[in-house]
C-alpha cells in the first residue's frame, strides 16, 4: 500500500487557528494498480509533540481501510514537516 500523491489539495477555512482542514484526492497504489478517493484531512497542532492527523474517506474504497489511513497519515505528516501543505 503506497500513497502516490495527494492531488487538488485545498485548505478549508477553520474558525480555530491551530486546526487545519484540508480536502484532497488521494492516489493510492495497491496490488500493482492505482485508484483514487476523495478525502478530508484535519491537522490539529498541539502545544507539545507532533500534530494530530485525522483522515476521513469520503468515497467507498475497494482496499483495506486501516492500512490506507495509516499510509495517508504518514504522507501528510511528511508534507507538513516539509512545509508543503497549504
């Protein structure tokens, strides 16, 4: 299970300044094929430690849910560390 990319990454306005709400299209590679799914991402920055990342799959998927959520979380954390999130 591999996250190829997050396309159309857009930030939604949030009333709380330490929470980022994003939407994207996740491109996932699994069993030598790629599929796409709309997702919603919430990053909550805490005073100490890494941000809390929550992933919500907006489409039904035909792959195991827990491994894909963990893979997307890791990908989002890497994007956040690199400063590439809107």
